[in-house]
C-alpha cells in the first residue's frame, strides 16, 4: 500500500550538536513523518491536519539552545518511499529485525514496519532495550512493554518464547502499527491503548520493559517497579541522566544487575536491567531463552 500524505508541514529546527539525537527522539515521540538532518539544523515533517505545533514550538523554551522556526507547507510527498530508503535488516543479539520489504538475513527474526511509531531498531535506545530484554528473558515469562510504539520489544520477546506479552501505548497510531506488526509476524502481542494507570494495580509481570525519554520515564518508575515481579528493563535515558534513574529505581528496592550504553550522533544513550533483590541469586542460575537460541 502506498502512503501519500497531503498537505504536510515542515518545521526547521536549529540545535547544538549535543542536542540533536535527543531532539530526534523527541520529534519521533511527537509523531513526525520523517526527519532530514542537515548541517546545524533538522527538517521535521508532520501532517498539517494534526501537527503538534504547540509542543514543537515549546522545544525552544527548554533552555537548550534549540530554535524552532515557523512551519512551512510542502508539496504532496510519497513518505513510504522516503521512509523505506533508510531502513535495512539489523541484528540485535540473536534476533534479526527487518522491514517486510527486505530479504531475510537469518533467523530468528521479526518483521517491523514502524511507520510513524518509534521502534524500528534504528535508534540506539531501541537496540539497547532489545539487547537487555533478550538477556533477561526466561521461558514462560509474562512481559509488559510500556510505550510499545511499533511493538518491537514485545514481539521480540514473543519470538524467543515468552508466554505472554502486553504492549501499552497512549498513541492510537502506535497501537495500530503494533497490531499490524503483530499480525505480520503471527505473534499474539496483546495491546492496550491508554496510560499506565490502565493496567490493574495488582497485575504482575515477570519482565517489565520501558523505552521512553527521561521526562516521560521518570513519573512511570514507581508503577513500573510495582508491576515487575522479577526484572525491569529501562531505556531512553542519557549518560548524564543515569545517576538520576539509578537513584529512583534503587529507592524502590530494585538492584541494578547490568547497564549498557551506545554512542550515537554525539549522545551516550543508556539502558539498564534491574532485578528484585530476592531474584539476584536465582538470576545467575536461570536459563534465559536467548541463550538457548
């Protein structure tokens, strides 16, 4: 199916080099159709009939040297062609992630066509979250993926043998995209469109996942810890934010088992795996699904 968007708005945004990667992640979370990186500026494209102009303009008010210019209308654009051009299969741990239009490079694999939802494997935070997810999995786990986006984390967990996976997102378009990817992979990813409060307070999952920028991640941490009966994977925070995340999670009684990072476009992105204290000894004896594949 060809996706043609009309009309479209282009936001020209200038930002210091150290803010570019974080800005790109923020624009993806706001539903950008695509981003063009140029020297000293970004061009971010949004549907004219639903562009979050106020939220985009507010990026100039963060005190980070970001300047957002007035949007300009652009001609009809074939976004499917533009979007596809930059994506190719990637391998994270034992799992291959590929767009449906690319040839398979190996198994196990999942097919992810992200459209407007965040989570194609192109961003460091997604790769880090997926890597720790695959390490932490135990066969038969129940998984909760908060801010599921394209569904990549939950679908990866299902491909490697967990019993159940539930994806949660406040964005209806993200949920629709995750549902398409679930069907495309023939994997039973359950989906809920709503906030974390939608999940019953007493619901427990052996593994809870969340890949969000710190501003959205921080208020979720208490509920994420409550829902995690064994392990918690957090991603989407920067190197300079890691102490804040560690402190918040430690205050809830979880212990940092492992933290990894990746440098991308001048930023250091981090992800951590935390365990309930009672599971620290058993973790070393557990047989993860990923180690069997």
